[in-house]
C-alpha cells in the first residue's frame, strides 16, 4: 500500500504563449491550452503492466499522479509560484487542488539548498512506502531529491516503490514515463563496490531490492569479516570459498546490468582473481602477498601479523628440505593433530629456533602429550589421575605435580627431542645472511607486539614506512636470496 506520492512541482502550466497582431503590431499573450496542445504520456515497458492511463494527453505528470493514486496521497514539494501554476492545471484536468496548500512541502526560498534537502528528508522519513516523481521542478530540486533517495535507499530498500520520470521523446509533445528505482540499486552496489575496493569494508546495512545484488553485498560483507578476524587464507582456498562465490555472482550479472558498474567491477574481479592464483603458491608466499595487500588497504596490524606468520612458514618449508629425519619429525608433530593451533605452534617454534638459535629454551617441537590428546583420551587420562590421587597421600601427589613428575603416562616432553633441534642448527650455522635474517625476525616481532598491544607511538606514516621496509626485506631474504635454502 502506497502511503504517499511525493512530487516536485514544476512551472509547466495550462497556458501557452500566443502571438497576435493588433493595430499592425505583434503582441504576445497567454491562453489556455487546448487538447492538441497537451503532451502525449505513456508508461514504459517495465511499468505498463502495473499502471495504465485513462487518457492519452496530459498537461504534465501531476494530473497523472492524482489519477493513479488519488489527490489525498499526493505530497507536493514546490514554491508558491509553482503551486499557483499547478492549481490551474488541476482545475483544467478536473482535480481538486486543496492538497497544494500543505505546508510540509512548501519551499520558501528555492536557493536555500540546505532547507530544501531537509524538507525532502523529512517527508521521506514520515512515510513507510512512497512513490516519487522527479519529472518537473527547477534542475536542483530533482537532483536534491535523487541524493536524498540514494541515502534513504542505503538504509531501507523497501521504502521507495517507484521513481517516476517522464523521459522526453519529443519536446513538449511526447513523453515516456519510466521507473528509475532500479538505479537506486545501482547506486547501492556501486557504493558497496567502491568501499570494498578502497579498504575491504562493506556495511551490513546496505541492501538492494535485486536478489543478486543483495547476495553479492552479503558475500562482500563476509569477506570484510574474514579480514577483520584475520581469517584470510580461508577466503579463497576451495571452490565454495567466499572469493569464488563473489566471482560467480559477478560473472552471472547480465551485460546491461554491469554497463554502469564497470569502473567498480573491474578492479574487484582483478583483485579476487589474484587471490585465487595464490592457491598454487607455498603457504609462506601466500601469507607474504596477503600481507602486502592488507598493507595497501591500511590494515597494518593484520598485515604485520601475516608477515610474522609467513616467516614461520618459510622456516618450516626450508627445515623440511634439510633432511628426511627433520621432515619426519615435523610430520610426526602434525600427525595426531593437524589443527590450525598446532600448525601455528609449528610455525612459531620454527621461527623462534632461527631467532634464538642455541639459546632457544627446551626442545624443538615440544608439546605436552596431554595437549596432543583427543578429548576422549584426555578424559581417560583425567580419570586415571583421579584414581591415583585417591590412592596416595595428597601431599605426595601435590609434590609430584610441583616438580613436574606426573606419572609415566603424562610425560611432559613429547614429540622430537633436542636431537632434532641440534640437527637443524648444524644446517643453519653455515647460512649466509643469517645474521640479517635473525635481525629481520626480531624487528617484525617487535612491530607486531607493539601494534597488537597499542604500544606504538609512531604516526601512521611511520608505521606504513616500517612495514613497507619489512615487506621489502622479506622479499629479498626469503624469496630472492632464499636465505635458509
């Protein structure tokens, strides 16, 4: 149900200029239009199934609105002069003109854009569902109306049912009434794509009446969530990933739908396809390239976090190539639990081994047997502990725990021992540029910790410059030189 039909009143009236000769001189006067002076109006293809007109010729679109929706629903926006002219039009067309006296759409000063914009916004806010006609009015009035409609449509796509505009076929003679509502969707999706191109962010509240546009915006928003959560590798790793879904939606758009969106669509497609191509790269290279992309978008904490992880994954990749025993030790570490947490622990310990060398505390790939157990195994272990605790003196049990002697079945150090660590160190010691690489690791660690704990006192420009420097050094040390190979 339409609550209101908001229209901008123009100065096209029921009078026409006519020249006549009197006493041998040419004079001008205004006379009422006759039937053949009125323009022909008809609805375009997308509207003619919904609306039909009783006549073919009208003075302007105001009588058409009254015919379709009733005078009581028409909410006019216009100056006093426009009201007076349209009063004559309505009387000539057989409609009451009392609704022109409404004060809520009265424009006192047509040059006061702020006041006009406020009036338009107030009227749109007042009604639940509206039809808007922007055919007439001074040029800036339809423009201000359009801006307000775009803003309103971002918040609520259901409010505006139609936007009527009489497209000129022949000046003063023939007009096709079209619906510009579809262009609000174009404005919304353009806004979403522009925002995504700029910094990956897409607001959740942006909606479109088009199902495919809405689905596209939902997936762009999901991409944003992954970025903010630093869950980035999952964005593109399989055929049903968020990136693949977005690309399929973009490809499914018809040519006429995307004609006006190419400026925004082209960089989005190019960027997403570049992510898909990363699948074939080693994980450390994937993380490095993602770090570069996030740096370009201004996500400095996320970027340095990924760079830090890229260092660890690079170390793991190179350790594997040193010997079969090292590769087997890494595989054994991952065998019982291939979760993200364990992969991160592997990456982190590998990076720390290079960073600290002989000074690294404990064995390489250390992890408690209990931490690596399944939930079922962990429950059984706890039950056995309870039974043992019940059979021995509590002080004795506490003392055993305090010194880390938790019975044979809960030995703390599982996995590889110091032998694996020493074997890797032998390979590392002969590496050229190792000193520079270790310094690079420390600086990356420091930057990540400072940003993560809000300890940085640097300006954004300084942070960006430091991060760019770290990215250049990773590329040089890990890719060009390949320091650990």
